[in-house]
C-alpha cells in the first residue's frame, strides 16, 4: 500500500454548508483543494435567512443563481414585544426599501442550498472530494497531515476545520472553547397558512425567548420558537393539530389559519466561542469556531463570512508567495473574524438576556432602546446596515 501523502494546498474537513462553501471559495482562488466529507442525505426541513453580504458571497462562488428561485425574499422585518409585561417595547419595523434595497436577503431551505453547493463543488477541477471522515489530523511545522477513515493519506499547507461543535480539527489544533448553556431550546418547523405573508418576517418577543415566522415561497413560513427547555419539549410532544393551534395563537393569527408541515427539530441552545480561531496550520469556520442561538439569523451567515474571509486571506497569501498556513497568516484570519464574532455574540446574548430578565431597569432600558431604533431614522438605518454586513469587516481583512 502506498502511504505517500497526496499533496494539496488546502484541505477542508467537514461537509455542511459552511464547509462546502469554504472549499468552493478556496478552489476558486486557484488553490489545489481537498474536501473531506461524507455525502450524507440532507433530509431535514430547516431553513436559513441568508442576509445581504451572504448573498453577495454565494453570487461570487456561483451558487446563488441555481437556488434563488426556491427562496423567499425578506423585505420587511417586524419586532413585536409579546411579553405581556408592564414595561413593553414598542413594535419596530425595518423595511429594506428604507436603505435602498429590494430585500434584506432570502429565506431558503438548507436542503435546497446544499444541493446547489454540492453541484457547484462538483464543477471545479481543482477541488477533490473524499467521501469519507478524517480519522487523524496531525499539524507539523511545514505541513499538516490528514488520514481518512478509509486509509487515504493527504498533506496540505493549511487545514480548514468545518467539522462542527465537537470539532476534531479544533482538538488537533489545541484550541480552547468556552461554552455556556442557556437553559433554552429552539423548536423549528414549517407551516402553511391562509393569509399571505407579504414577505414580512415577524419576530414575537416572549418572556422565554423569541418566536419568529419567516417567509418561504408560497403561503408558507418557517418557524423558530425559542423557549425554556421544558416548554420546548412540551411543544415538541404536541400533536400536529395541537402545535398548529399553539403556533397560530403565538402568531396572533396574523397569517390566518396555520397548518404544521411534517418535520420538527429540537435543539438545546448554548453560546460557544473558540479562542483563537486559528492555530498550528488549522483555521476554524462555522460551528467549529462559534455557536450562537438562532436569534437574528446570524449563525450560518457568520459561518459563510468565515468561509469568505479565509478564502480571501489564502488568496492574498498565495499571491504574495506566502505559506497560507504560516502563523502570521493565521493571525490575520483571527483578527479578521474577531470583531464580527465578538460583536454578534454580545448583541445576541444581550438581546436574549433582556427578554428573560424580570429586573425592571433592564426591561426599561430595552424598551427605551427599541423606541429609539423605531423613532430615529438614522439609528434605524444604521442598525439595518450593520445587520446585513459589519462595517468594519472589510477594514479588518
């Protein structure tokens, strides 16, 4: 058996949306790229709201044209205080037209996005797919060695770890991760409804977390219902008729009669952050680097920004004749991602905590902040632009 490693410039480990997107983006820079990921059926019905900068990235890697017709544009976002508390925030409405866009982004089923990503990956001659798992990942001074479970041996200057929350890549790099359980869970499902959604995403803020109804094509929406873990488990155990009624009540019937579609997913929520995001020839992307609750549609959007940034940094390094896995190149990636991840994590954690607290001064501060955003046009427009793409991101790279 020939044990000589097959040489690559970059190896990407992990085959979710972030991993496949990173592999495509890296291959498009001209880097000889390997993707180690099993082709598994992506059968669940979860969706993602892809926001402005993410759409630009998917256009750049030539994925978006093949799936945009199966996505619903998001033109208005409503935030509704449904806490029932004495001190409540006013409703805030964000319109994409106010900042000169036709839409903030699109909501799409992850399965549809994955099909488009896999199709594009198969088109790239310098992207080699290993339909396997990584068994060992061994950083060395001048390269990184990876062996698959099936016995294939690879070497590369850089490994990109897109292998999820329990990331073997992160462990191989000796990167620490901080984790905090939130005591909440998210129940996700899709519904059909009798009234049109008019491309309006509505987020109801409840004392146990947000419940958001996000448009899908046709008279359908995806629902992400965040609540206390025991309450989420009770919702998950309901019959279709019971959950349909509960979701309609939670939506205050703004979409008319609701009907639950097959398929539900329940996820315990936590906040996780790796530090640093890269070390020992390994750069982390997606949930290997950071995990957020599904609030504000930031999770996959941040992961795809990771993919875009590591591809840009590798491209620049190779153009300058640099080793893309060198410590100073990995430090550049960490610096590029640090502000974005830290600010989004802080904002989402703060927003979530402000919903859960019974402390009146915090409730008052939250209501005042929402009032300012709703009433002051420049502040509202700044919030919308920052939600689509961090203003400092281009400066950090």
